C-alpha cells in the first residue's frame, strides 16, 4: 500500500522456482490471493526459473488471474529476451 500509485501501473514481479514452501502454499489459495489483488489494481507478472519442483501450469494460471504475463526462464538467453 505504501508504494501504490493511484491511476498508475501497480505490478508485482514474482521471480520463482515455483516451489511453494512458505506462506500460502496451495494452488487454490494462491489463485484466490492473486485474483483478489488484481481486483484492487495490483497486477502480477510471473517469471519462472526452472528448479527441481518447477510448476509451470500454476505460474501461468497465476499470471492469468493477476492480469499479468508469464515467462519461463530456462537460460541466460531467454532471460535477456524477456
């Protein structure tokens, strides 16, 4: 809330390996939280970095629910492109 810009672009950029192990941890709970924040004008961009427990479909759904975008980063070249 401290950095919210009324009438501006408010976006969270989530860089993750997709391993939900802290805080809200079920797919349904995460999707509800993201959708709630999107309705308030805070949008979500997900950048997924491949790890041992990477969950690509969840990342895509979260970005969709958050009125944002999604990219899977599997190399330095892809990171530079995104």
